[in-house]
C-alpha cells in the first residue's frame, strides 16, 4: 500500500512542476526532491523490516507446532512404558508370593559357615584336678585351667544366614576336647525393626558385663578372668528372650533386658513356667577424639537357684554334697577404652578393659544331702547369706603390625558368708572349708602373633593364687585359626 502512494505523490509532483516553476526556485525544488527521496527510502526499509519479522514469526509457529507433535509422541511412548512396567511389577510380586509358598531348595539357602580351631599346650605347677577358687561356691562350669600337656581347646562350628527380611538365624556349636558337642548359641534375631529396637530369641550369651557375650576365640587372653569364673561359671548362656533399644543420639546409648530360664549358674535348671532369670543392662559410649573411643556399662542379673549342689570336704575329711536354694543378685560394672592413631588400628593400637562384680545371695544351705557315712552330721538345713565381689583390669598393646603384648590383674574378695548351721553351733566352720576367707589374685602376661585376621599364635604366663596358700605357675601356648566366613566381633 505504501508503494502506490509514493508513486502517486511522485506523479503529482511531476505534473505540478511546470505550473509552479515560476514561483519555486531551483534550490527549493532540489530540497523538495531530496526530502521525497529520503521519505521513500525510509518507508522501503520499514516495509522490508516488517516483512522479515513476518517471515520469522511464521517460521517460529511452524517449529512450535512440530515440537508439540513430538512432545505428544514422547508422552504416548512414556505412557506405554509405564503400562509395561506396571505389568512387570505385578508379575514380579506374583512370582515372589509363589516363591514364599513353595519349599525352599538347598541351593536357594546358603548360610555362612565358619569353623574355629583352637589348640592349647598347658604347663601347670599344680594338679588341675584339684583346682578350686577358695572362698567361693564351685560353679560347676569350665573354670579350671584345663589339662596338662597338649589338648584340643574348645573349637566352634558356626552357621548363620538371613532367613528372610524379618529374621536372621545363628547356630554355634562347641566342639569340646572330650569329644562332646554342646550348643553355645542357637537363636533368631530380628532385622530392621523400627525405632532402634532389636529382638533375639533362643540360646545366647547374656549381655551381663562386657566379656561374657564375647566368644572365647576372640578373648585377648587364653582363659576368662577369675571374676567371670566365680560369678558366671566362666561364661553364662541362657535360653530366653532379649530386647535391646539403641537411642537415636550422637552419643551411643543402649538399653536392654533379658528374660531366661535360668538354667545355668548362678541359677539352676528348674521345672517352672515363666522366667527364671532376668538381666537389665545399660551402656553408654562415644568418641573422645578421632583416635580414642570408650564405653561403660551397668548390668543387674537376678535369678533363683533350686538345690544348686556342690561337693566339699567336711571337718572329718569326708566328701559331702551340699545344696543351696535361694535368690542370687549380681551387679556388674564394665568399661573399655580403645585407642588407635586416627582410628587406624593396623600398625599400633591399645585397649584397656575392666569389670567389677558384686553378688549377694540369700536362702538355705542343705548340708550333706546324700547323708554320706562318716560325715560330721546327717542332712541338716539352715540359712545362708553372702556378699562377695571381684574385679579385673587388663591392657593389650599392639606395638607393631601383627604383634601384641598384654597384662591382666585379677582380684577376688570372698567377703562375708553367714551360715546358719555354724552360727547355731550345729556344725563348725571347718565343715565348710570352701567358704574359708580368701582374697584370690592372679597376674598374667600375654604375647601373641597374628599373621592375618584368620590366625593367631599366643604365649601366656600366669601366677595364679586362687587356692588358699597355693601358687599355681602356669604357661599356655595356644593357636587359633578361623576357616570360612566369620562375622565381625563386638566393640
């Protein structure tokens, strides 16, 4: 539209030029023509710019339409993929349900299997057959230093696996030197309970104190501390239920409770419904620095014994069998400190460990239950009450890779034992020599070499004054070898 207008203006100017020639000078005509030319150029440039913008707008519209078509195709493809994925999920769920309802084949369930081989050579200055810890009731557990010479220590066979996403099962059998087989642990443990809770049911080592729940092959010394021997029968395992709660805090806080049958010392195997023993425990720990970690714990074990028997020699030298029936209450305070440079224990590390036990028992003691001939008296029963304690502390230092040295000190206090039969004058203290007052002590040195995490060689030297007036000088040479997959040890 602009071009015809400009042409019309130019024609009109040309027609009018003769008429106004006389009135308009040449200079004015020149200026007028220049203005017309400039006006024409400006309009032509503007028209060209508008045409370019129109072409660009039409191209963008075509591109947008093409993108919309592609987006619609992608959306259709995604919908189809989602439909296929949903169908596959339904098939997978159906397959899982069928797998859970059919018998599991042997190849589908492969538990981790491990074997611990343990051998000991013992050189003892005193007859181990006459070993006792004077001042304390015999526990009937494995508290003696073992046999002289070479012997097969207590080896282990362990099987463990996750049963499903709810439970894990563990079986640990002890292969004993006398060719016997015992069950150390056989339990199931929950997996993934919410709010920090864990449940365990079956047979397990009690969480009383620190060392009791650690298997013997993971101990830092060949044998257990004296306190564990007299108060826990070397190592307490019971059948029952354990519940633990781990607090959701930066500081390690763990609370737990156990309810068991009370089948083992300090309890006894009773024919009774319900729980025969209980243990409550609390643990707190944390890091002092990148190199140092600590943990302390407090436990309270309560149980009841029924006719818990033991053998003794009375004042006439006759062997008699006595039996205790009553309640037993044990407090245990434990602590451990571990140090490793920047948390790396490969080259050097140090571990300081200790426990304190205090036990009180109240009930009745039956003397000479078998009514042995020649004894000071026939069967008699009266009260018994006792308060006894003991503790140990030990330190183990790895001074270079694979090599460690350790020292342990044990001390027991036989405390106060009140016997109704003695207080009443029916019998004398000489008829109960096992209760003679005694503060047993033991000093132990240990050196071991571990070529790898699967093997260890150990030399242990000890001066044991458990028996009143007798010192047993002991030397042990031990090997420990682990075969197969084995779980990590506790802190």
